[in-house]
């Protein structure tokens, strides 16, 4: 039975993970996602799982690595500087083909930065924050309902690809309230069923002919190359299967915004305001940031579009992907705020008008 | 404006996310609009990093409402437990009306302990906001658990409830009405009144109609979405 409730983002993320079958959560408090570990500490043990507060994010991600290598369904969450600390674990898990769902409720950076919302972890998320040749599928929700649905599905994607999956939300989404319809509770995978469902997991030798091992160390270069190539067979498949995006009002649009997460909602209001002033605007809203929906740019109305604007809470990190998608077909530009400042819709309208005026010159 | 209470100090507690801040800020705007002078909002929420009543300081100042809270005001966004000394002014000045917006849950209400002396002279209302659409206060037992936890933490008795059941823009007048009925059950268990059923302005006519049909006599308090940017309610 599905039920509608009013939840704070961080609570909804935790609830979605539990309903998605997560049995293990390891974390360390950091604003603006503190309600996730708080919620998990209260709820997970009651519902057949285990919560552990780690001594640091580095410890948390390695606890996740261990529990997931043993076949457990694991959820971890943190915010920007905390996710920076977790990058070693993300690279190791990708290398060792260990499925985990991670969430970054991002805030302003660089460094310790601030606690207000940010999207400046885009490179960290999409370009590989850790060492080596690997990718992490990244999904970016714009509403709490979308976040709940993405987290719920992320566990299946992580298991299918045997790779960590990242949900990238910003602090605004963690702190805001919104009605959500919660999905049904998935059955938790019990310890005795892990060996048959996840034959690669470390469940003990148990008299098997060949024991399972989980490694990310390969001292022979040719073996390492072979392992990396094997990962990239998965990534090529993911690039086809995991591209997610929405387009809004592209037909006849003079301006096309590209925005994800919280920014997409502000842009949506700005589009309406621009329309009232006779400027038709459309939007591409990437829901997957890796793989990036480059194909969405082929839907832009060639006859009417004058400019494609990346709209972000960072200094143009996504603009690189926008430029790849645009491929020289239209001029591109950037509207940003950073440091934790969220622009108003009016601010986006004014900056867009300036960009359009500049094009006329 | 609807009559809520004549008490000089109105402190607002409740489960986090129940709508304490929207209620407090709306009440301040409405009292000011009704011509009342010397109103102050005291923001005691030192737990929440976002959506704090002091963020509306300018708008409230424009209608003559003083706002005090963190010693750092809005200049820094950290959730530092640093209260300004001048927040005691509206609590001590008998000519002022103080609306005290307290942090969520018993942990957020703990801060009231150091202000206990202002809650001894029966010149206050300690209001608990109840929102049934929040999962933890969706049952009478769940709501009572939170009320009792706040009372135990502060050593203060909650004197009244305010019903604030909603699903933001998806709320119907029926949701508000059934939320109010739920709230009366909770209030009955505590032997305290329900002062009002809060709703958005647009739901008022339908709610008045239900009130008439059901022959009920509750106070309807329209509250605004002062803390929430309009784009947060965009459907994508």
C-alpha cells in the first residue's frame, strides 16, 4: 500500500533507503544531511537492520565496503567535504565491483565551505572523485518524490552493475518539506540467502570448490588492464541504459536552460516569468549526471533557439557537459550563484535578458 | 484576524516539520495587521540550519515586528547555539507581546529551560503544533509521545494545541478538517484546548462550508507560506 506523508528531505531519503531494502547504514554527522543518520539511528535497528556511527567518513565508507562485500545492502550518506573523504572507498568499491548506494546532500565549497546548498561537487561526482579508471552512475533528483524513487531504484542498479551508485541532492532538498508517496517495503535480503543471490559475496568458504575473493589490488599490469576493461564493458552498457532526462517546452524556445536538482525548480518558475514577457524558454533537466544525457540536446528546436544556458549553483562545472551536448550548434552561456546562495527566479529572468541583449550586439 | 489567545507570551513548540515557524511568523504578521503594537518574534531555533524565522526579519520589521534570536543574526548560517542577550527584552517587558519560535522536538525545546522564569506567571500560552501528515505524529499515541517528551524535557505544561495538518499545495479542506478532528482527540487526552485549525487562505471558504455542515465551532487560522520560496512548489 502506498501512503502520502509530509516529510523533510533527509528523512525521506532514509525512509526510501530502508524501503529499498537497505539493512546497513554507516555514517558520520555533517550538515545539511544530519537528519539522515539521526533518522537511521532511530529507525534502522527497529526494522531489521544495523546502524553504526563511524568515527569519520573514511571509516564509514570502509565499513560500507566491508558490509557490501559480505553481500549486505548498504546505504551511506554525507555532505560535500564528507564525500571528499569517502572518495578512496568509492574508487576501491568500483574496482572491487561492490554495490553500495551513496548520497551526497551537497553544500557550498571548496574546502569546509559553508552549510547552505551547492552543486559544486559536479566534477567530483561525474569525473571520478577517486583515483583510477572508473565511473559511478549519478542521479540528481529535483523533488523529494523523485529522490525517493531514485534511491529506491538505485539499489537495484547498484546490484545489477555491481558498482556504487550516487544520488546527488543539494542541501535545499535535504532540508525542505514536501509530500511524498512512499513505495512498498522491499523484502530485506537475509544472511542465509546471500550466498545463492550474490555468489560473488564473501559468505565463507563453506566447502565450495572455489572461494569468493574481493580485491582491488592487481600487481600484474596485464591483469589490471583486463580488470579495468571488464569494468568499462559495464560502463558502456550503463551509458546506454541509465541515461535519464526530461525536456520542457523545447519547441519554439528562444532560450534553452539546462538545470538539475533545486535549480531546475527555480528555472521552471523563471521560464513562466519569461513567457509572460514574451520570451519563450525551454529546459533540459538531466536526471542522470553520469551518464550525461548528451542526446537530449538533439531535441532542441534548431529554428528558434538562440542560446543554451547552463544554470547551476557552481562556477560552470556542468557547462562543460552542456558544451559537449551542444557540439557547437548554438552559443552557450552560464548563469550561476555559488557559495551557498540560491538565486531567485527574478534573478534568472534578469540575467537571461542580459544574455539575449548581448547576443544582438 | 481570528482570535487565538490573549496571553502575552506565546511560545510555539512541536515535532520538527510540524509548521511552528510558519505559524509563528503568520501570527506575528496577523497581529501587526490587526493594529497591535510592540510585537516581537523570538527565534529560539538553534537546531535548524535552514528555514528560520529570523530570515524574515526585514519583512517583519517593515510591519513593526521586532525579531531577535542568534547573536550572529543571519550573518552566518551555521547552527551555532549562540543567543543574543536582547532576546530577553520582549520576554521581560510587560508591554510587549512575544511570539517565541522554539526548535523542533524535545531536543529543540530543551532551550526553554533557561527561560523558565518567564513561564511561571500564567501570562503565557505554550502551544504545541500538531501536523498529522508528519509520519511520527500521525497517530494519537505518536502525537502524545512528542507532547510528553517536550513537557518532560522542559518541565513546562503545554497549555494548548494548534492543528496544522497539511500536504503543502496538495492540501484539501477535508485534510484540514480531519486533521483538526484528530487534534481534538489528542487534546482530549491532555485535557487542553485546540486553539485553531491552520490552513492556507485558498482553503478557507471550503473549510468554512465543512464547519457549517458539520456544525462545528473551531477557529480557522489562515497561514501564509512566508518561509517557503514559491519555486519550491513548482510541479516539474
